[in-house]
C-alpha cells in the first residue's frame, strides 16, 4: 500500500530565503508525482509534474526532483516571497488510473 | 481553456438529507476523480470515472456514489448525510499521462 509522507508539517521562513520541502513514498513503482499548492479554503493548483522517467522539473523559482529508488521527491523554492505562503502537497500516482495518494502537506509561511 | 468547474461552491445540509455535487472537467478530459478533504484525514480518494464507467473506488461507505455522463461531466451523491461528511469535496480531471487539474471544490457543511 502506497504511503506518502511530507516533512516538515509546517515551516516559517523570512522572505528571500531558499527552502526545500520533502516528500517520501513507500512504493517506488510510481507513474508520476505531482506537486500542488493550496491556499486556505481553495482548490489545488498544480505546480510541477514529474513523470517516473524524469529526474527533475523546473518552473520559474520552483524546482522539483524525483529519486524513485530512494522514494523521495523534493520541491525547491528559490528566493521565497510572502505570496508563496500556502500549503504544499505532494501526490503520487501509482498507475494509469485516477488514484492520487497525497501527503499531509507542508504549510509554509514566508514572513516579510 | 476553461478549468474544472465545480458547483455549488458552498452547501449547508441537515443530517439525514442527501446532496448532489457537480463537476465539469476540462474539455476533452475523459477521466474525472473525486476527493474528500478534511482537517483530520487530509485528501482521500473517493472514486474515478472514465468514459462513464467507474474505474477505481476508495474506501468510503456506499452512501457515497457517483456517475459520469456522456459529455464527461460527473456528479457525486452522498445520501443520509452525517456530521462527519462535512468537508471540502474536490474534483479533478486529466487527459491521460498529463497531471491532474483540480476544481475549486464544494464546501459541504452538515448540521
């Protein structure tokens, strides 16, 4: 049974700092991994998608890496801004079906 | 292109009632999935529909059901509502190997 864990659960940093969010999964046989952002009371916004054959993806100040053998993914946020404050969720898709397994999320606060 | 549209945005229902939520996927997407999000359990998979057929189902009681229409729009129904059904219900669609796009959700409060 696939399990996804995200650490830390919460993180508070000053503006401008570079930071790393971690996601680990127990079954390395994944189809892809997706990082999402969720603002309070809102839906999920997709940030990055990494296919199982890829090692990393980049979008602006965001970079996500994937190491299937160790069951880990990291989301790197460069030069953090107050607008980055949100909950970040990692989700693993194990097959070509619709079931995503989510971690509990990391709630990020970036202080001005 | 238009995103995933969920209606209504908010609902307040009484215990014992039933509720129907609607989801319109991105045009061309044939797969629609539903998730329940609560503070205690996080995001949990309810079910997935593909071409009007339920392809996958999570561990929820039979009070939770869904369907998909020929235009890929999906509905989710919860019967005999319980207080614990209060949650944010999220719908997501995908066209295949691409990632999932989520809607803004329906906030259901059961009183």
